[in-house]
C-alpha cells in the first residue's frame, strides 16, 4: 500500500525537508494516514491537528481534489494510490 | 527558526522594549539615556504575537514569545541572545490534555515566576487556562486546579475570546498568586494553584443582569507593586478599582479620568502609589477620548489622576492601546512605553512627563514589555 501525503513548504522544516511523504502502513482513512505520519513526524502533525486530533480551523486537507470537509473529514476513506494534500487555507488579515 | 540582523547585542544597563504585533515581534533597544533606539525585526513575520516577556533570573537573558500562526497554531519560542537566534519546541509545548476537550488557541501572557525559583515561568492562554513551566519555558503543564475549576462551564468569552490574560504574583508569598480572565473576573490562589476563589467584590459587570456577581466580570488588567503586593489596581470593562487587601474588596478610584473604560495599566517600577492607564472612550467606540492621545497617571494610589500628553498627538488621534500595550523599564527616572492599534510606539524617559515617537508604522501592536539588561 502507498498513500502519498503532500506537505506544504511552510511545514517541511518538520518533515525533514521532504515535500511528499509516503505511507506504506495499511491504513483505511485520512485519519489513519495522518496517524501513521504522526508516529514518525509528530511535530508535523502538531501543526495540522489540534491536541484534540481535529484538523486546525485554517488548514485544509484534500483527498485527490476534494477537501475532506466535503467528504467525511478524517474518516474519509483512502485506498492504495490515494494522494492526501495538506494546504494552508485562504485566510488572514 | 533563526532570525538575525544585529551585529552586536545590548549591554548591561541597556533598555529593551519588546513589541508584539499582529504580524510579528520587534525588539527595540537603547542605552540608559533612551534617546536613540535600534530596532530589530520583524521576528516571526506574519505571526501574531500577543505575549512577550524578558527573563533575567538565574543569569539568563531570555526573551519568550508567544507566536500564533493563523494556520499552524501557537508556539512559545525562546531566544537567549536578544533575538539573534530562536529555539522553539518541535512538538507544541503548551498542550491541553485530551481529557479536557480543549485546544490551545492563543498564548496571552507570559510571566516569570519568583526570583528564588528562576526556572518557573507561567503562561496564560485561550481558552482560559494557566500553564506552568519548571524549565524556564521549554516545557509546560496545565495548572489542574484552575483547569478543572467548577466555574469553568459558566465562564463566557469576551471580544478577544475566553482568555487568561493577566497573572499577578506575590514576591512575599510563593503560594499566592492571581489571574484575570475575560470574562470570568479575578481569581486568587493561596495554596500554589490547587484551589482558586473569585475575588470580585465591588467590581461591576455592566453587561450582566446582576451588576455585582461573584464572578463573570470582564477584568481587563490587574497590576501590583512588588514592595506592596497586597495593593492591587484593576482596569475593568468599565471601572477603575483599587484593592488594599489582595482582592478581598475593591474601591472605585475613577477620580478625574475622562473615561473609566480602558485596557492598559502599568505600575511605576519604584513607587507603589503611581500607576499609568490609557482611558478609552467607550465599549462601543474604542479610541482615546476627544481624539487626544493621553496617558493618565496617579501618584496617590488613585485618589487623583493627571493627563500626560507632552509630545503625544492631540488632534484626530483615534488610537487604542490594548491591555498589554503599556509598560515600564526599571531605570530612575522610569521609562514608560506604549504601543497603539495604529502601529505607533511611544516612549518617555522621564516617567511620562514627555514623550517621543519610537515608531510610527508598525503593524497593529498587541503587547509591549520593557526590561533593563542586567
């Protein structure tokens, strides 16, 4: 199994400089995939998820081209070959 | 993360004015004359800095910054070389336990602890909670007695969120300290944080049906002087108060101010009767009255107040100063400094008698803290 997780430039200091991570563990959901990333790179997922394990308000996580906000959140299923993309949301002031 | 720009750091006796803005932190420094200032920054560009502190205990020269990325959350970062380099924890160090159901939104206050416990540092956060560090700011743990307080379900967020923004210590008693939360009011512990009781007797809550509840006030800032810690001064969401008994009772001291609404409040470093505030027009119109930027000072513990305006704009100056936007250094005469929402930074080297503009176009200023390098 191979799930790709694309990391935004701002977070590559926490992914040892790697822009695309590959999760090879058997995972069924986006949440599982991020948990697999957290096991290796907890400082990275700290920036994506709150301490309650929720996606931060101004972070978007996509499966393919669709935000998981419009799918099933962290329970959105993934399969071999899925690409997960972490993107800072359009926000600010 | 590393940020650098200065070639040489401040020396003993120099003054630091640490400025947190909505777009990063700036470090102003000067010698004791406080006539010419160097500026260094922005540090953490794009991140909001609502809390900043300088800790000189234990021989260190540590700057602590609570920086908030709108995307990636809040982190306390440390510098031991006046901002030339910064260290931050890999993991988010200020974390609520999973059992609390809470997540950190913002670090609102960082306060060094007692002189004889040089590794203890406190921070106040949103949602309202107090965290303690026992390693000078590297790691943090929540103060359970406040986290699990029975009043918590009834605390309501103010305009800035449900934030613990003020920490008041007692140099004479390590087990006694107090905090203020908007909107929950003023709480004190006498047992090192195990238990906390509200002390709001006499403090108004104009926005509640019961104007004098046990708790629920929107306290904006509380200060005390280390030589007389039991005497407290409180700037309320409408109301200006003094307590002479560590908050057991409060007396109205809005004697001669143009408004008793405001946020910022600062003790004089050497005189427990002298306090500075910046009155604001009203809750609905949060700018200084009459478009005149004036600091007000009492030198008799609130029995009377005088405006200090020499060198400050007095025409069309619709500025606001936030709760941590006013500070003092420890020289004599004292340096007084404040920053505005409009991005202006002012300083006085003569305890407020006259002012000079140190910066006129910073991002909106959230907090200003001054220190003298040991």
